[in-house]
C-alpha cells in the first residue's frame, strides 16, 4: 500500500466541513446523534488515506462497539459500504 499523502490546506478545510456535518449513519438510521461528529477516513479496498474520502460519524458509529472500527453493525444494518455512505454524504449534503 502506498504511503498517505500529507494533509493539504484544501484537505484540512474539507475535513472541517465533514466534522461540521451530522453523522451519516445516525441520519440514515433516523436516530438522534448524541455525541459530536468525528472525521473517519475510508480505508476499504486498500485505498491509501485521503482527506477527501472521509465520512462524518459520531463516536458510536465511528469507534463504538457497532461502529466502523468495531463490528460494523451499523453498516450491516444499513446494508451499505463506507463508499456507499460517502455517496449519500455527497448527494444529500448532510448538514449539521
């Protein structure tokens, strides 16, 4: 796998916008978001880290037991991959 490219001004600005959005999983599950949004870098398919391939996720959906770094229960329940979630973020422009 290639090494990640260093963060750029544009990448940092984009991650700031992602961090200001509502958690995409909570949005799709119709549940209230209880913790602030984290920025999750998509790492599926051995793709190198990229600041533009990021998702807005709350702690529960990001690092919690059912989150993308846990057993991926929320992704299983949604029947979606991380890239499919990214498409919804782009299409819907999920807001804070």
